[in-house]
């Protein structure tokens, strides 16, 4: 029995990362409330921080 891999829109990823960066949620709180794995949310937060600092992302959003 295999699990189907979930996919998320770039807008969802941006909003999820924004919870941590702009609204003061911890990574754990935001991940649990959205039903995400914390490591995925951390990656999205890091990517959004880099984008805001002017670094062009090398991987998908």
C-alpha cells in the first residue's frame, strides 16, 4: 500500500511560509495547523526568505 504524493500550488506554499515569516507562527504550529510535514514548510520558508532577499530560487517553489 503506497501513499499518493501530495502537491501544492505556489500560492499555497507562499501563504504557508508567510504564516511563519509575517504572522509569527512557529514552524511546528503552522505545519500542524495546515497538515504539513515540518521539513517541507521549513524548505518553503527558506525559499521565500531568499526570494525576499533578492536571491533567485534554483528549485521549484
